[in-house]
C-alpha cells in the first residue's frame, strides 16, 4: 500500500523539500517529471500547484498534500465540497521564512484610498478571487474583483485601483510604491488529507507519523543544542544564564565535584552566550545542530 502525497510546485516547493529533508525524507525532483522520487517506498509524490492541491485532495486523486490555508479557503469558497478534506498538521513555514504569510489589500501610496470602504465600485486585482470577494462582502463594499495572472503589484493604478496580494515582509509592495490598507487573511501551510484516506487505518497512521516528523523539524529550526561541564559550586551561576526549551538536563560526572549540563537554545543567542558561560567557569562547551525536536 502506498500514500499518494502532493508536494506544492512553485514558490513553496524548495522550502517544502528542505523541510522534508530535515524530517528524514529525501525527495528528488527532476525537471522532466512531475513525480519526484522519495526514499520511502510507502509514499508516491506528485508535484501540484498549491492553488490546486485542495481540489485534488478533495476529489481523492491524492490522499494528502501540502497547501496554504488561503488556497483551502479559495477552494471551499467556490464549488469545492466542504468537509471532505481535513487538516492533519499546522505547519508554519513559507518560502522565505518560518512564519505566516498575509494576503493584504494594498493601494498606491499617493492614492486617496485609506480603507476598504473607499473602494466602492472600484476594481481589485488578485489571484485570490473568491476569498477576496468574500472579504468585501463582509465589509459590505461592492467592488469588481478581477483575476490576476501574476505581476499583480504593477497593476495599480492603470489596470486596477487596488490589489489583494500575498506578502511575507512587505518589501515587494514597498518597492512598487504600494501602501497596505488591511489584512484580508493570514495563511500558513497545512498538511491536509482526504477523509476517505483517513478512514484507512494504515494511511491515517502514516500521515500522523509524517506530521509528527514535519512538526519536529519545524520546532528545531533556528535552535541548537549546547553541552557543557561545570563545577557544582558554579552551577547556579551557569543555570542563571541558560534559557531552556523546558529545563536544562543536569547529569552527574565521574568526578563528583562536576556535572554536565545539556540544553536547547536559540541559535542567534549562542555568540553572546558562550563567552558569558566561559566567564561563569563553564568548560568543555560544545554546540551541536538539531534536526528535530519532538514536544
């Protein structure tokens, strides 16, 4: 038995493959094929655009796949069946960072538009057409929402009055002299599955195991392990310097006057922390990388 798994093609592809590698699954993509190889004989991968993933999982073409909350909402706001797909894991990562993305309403910096209400009767360009229409319906503002095939940031003011576009940092919008007016929705990647696949105990267990490892890989992102030795008389001073994921692990050494300390810290703090630990009389300090943290 195999699990048919959709991998998002496009902007999320590289970040997804890197995440799977940290989780222990090596995916090999060929430019000539939409069926990547994976070093797990129980999984069959297929590259599918994130925008289409929910539809193919809903239809049962795929057992599961990775896509954003935005495209799930877009699917279900159309003629997609609700209740057919279920989120197995909330995976907060994006193409540039390990965080959420935002779909924002933006207009030219020099325009008089300051709110959604100022767009009454005007044209909005976006790839997220159905969710954008739903947003303006909630605002009770009548607008014309047009599908954008790309390069959406360059369309105002000649081809549209405003846009709804996805952003992680806002840098592209600022470069195109656009001002963010409101957040239409936040989104991050979801591991979704068809309810029929989840009814199969083998597939459900396989998906739960994949979800566990992916979440563990995300938890480890940006963190490192730190080991050190310290005299018991200096232990309190060292522990006061150590931020820990939960609590540092303290182990006795063969010399009863010394203990070993093992902890997990944010990688960005290491360069400042190690000199302070050395000054607090810690010795044998070792920093090591982490691939997974299972909470």
